[in-house]
C-alpha cells in the first residue's frame, strides 16, 4: 500500500512538466494550422523544435516574472515570441494568459468601482487609441512593429532602472488621463505591449500598493479586451489561435506559481533590476534587428 502511495506521489511531481510540454506542443500545432489559413503572410512561424522550445520557455518565463514582481508577462512574451512569429500572432497568443491573470488582479481588492470611476477617461482613451491605430500590428510588413516594440521595451527598461519619481496633481488628471490612455492604446495596437505610458502614469497618482496593483490589472484588462476586438475584426485571431492561446495558460500559470514561490526568497528590488536590464538589452536588439 505504501509503495503505491509513493508511486502516486512520484507521478504527481511530473504532472506540471508533462502538462507544460503537452500545452506547448498543442500551442505549436495549432499555430501550424493557423498558418495554413494565412498563407499570404510574408513571415511565418517555424513549426519545428525551435518554435516549441521558444513557446514553452517564453510563457514559463513570462509567468515567472509576473508571479515574482506582479507585471511583465505581455512585455517579455511579445519581445521573445517575435523571434519566431509575426507580432500579430504573438499578441493573439497572449490574450488568454493576459486576460486570466489580470481578471484576478483587477478583481482582487475592495476599490474596483472607485478606481473605475476615477480612471475611466484613461480607459476610454485606451479603447479609442487602439481602434484608431488598427492595422499597425497586423500589417503585412511587420518590421516597423518589431522596431517600435524594441524602442518601447528599451524605454521601459530605462524607466525601470532609473525609477524617476513623477507626481501628477489632481487637477491635471482631467486632461492627462484620456491623453495617456490614447497613447497607451496606440502603443498596444502597434506593439502588443500595454504598460507604456500607462504604468508610469498610474505610479505617479500616489496610489497605495494595493490600489496600484488593482489599477494596473484593470488597465491591462481594458487594453487586452480592446486589442482582442481589434484582432478579431481584422481577422488575425482565428479559432485555431484561440486554442493555442488557451494552451499557453498552462506554462504561464505554472511559471506564475513558481515566481510567487521565489518572490519570498530573494530581494524583489534585485530581481527587478535584473529584469529591467534584460528588458533593456532585448529592446535594443529588437530595435536594431531590422536595420542591421
């Protein structure tokens, strides 16, 4: 009896590994199916071992960073996935993991309605900016989007390393919130990254820690929803990609779980510095990749 229990416990330890591999395999297979319906794209995803490895490790790493510091899944994933697929496909794959993690983040707290009432002009600006910029991410020539993503990641890395302390007076929120939302929507429509300039702006509003985390979750949730509707309208989010996006939940959530465990064992500040240095180097590489 005891040997049976030990065997069961041993098998349980391998479930996350097997699940992650199966999900990543399904991810690559569904992407391969989607490629057949997008034969006119000038740049296609590789369906070999490289794509499998990149997809699995990308969502594991992105989830790990999300769990460790509370942000970074879309940013890291967009930066890495564009090495093996067009930006529009990378953004489509990110939809389910981003929605799932940020629904929880937005709902966790007691000031959801108060934050929506205060920040709705920014959220409206995000939707308008995303829809006005439709076509930037799904353009046949994605080199411009990749370069823009590189520039955005570089700026975000510099911001994270320098950590400037900005303060927005309450009287300026009336006109600054919709402007920040509009710029965030344009940036997300062009690159699939939702945190610039909305994150620095939210950090400048003097929220306490819990309100800031909840406000970021709501902002990313609005951005993801607006981008999803844009991709569906432009035909860049096929049913096969929806399945792949759901499959990506497994490695992303596994990475997030592991990141939460690690968070209590190392200095969050040291981890953030390493994260932003890596983001800066990745951004510089992407920005120069199309010109070198």
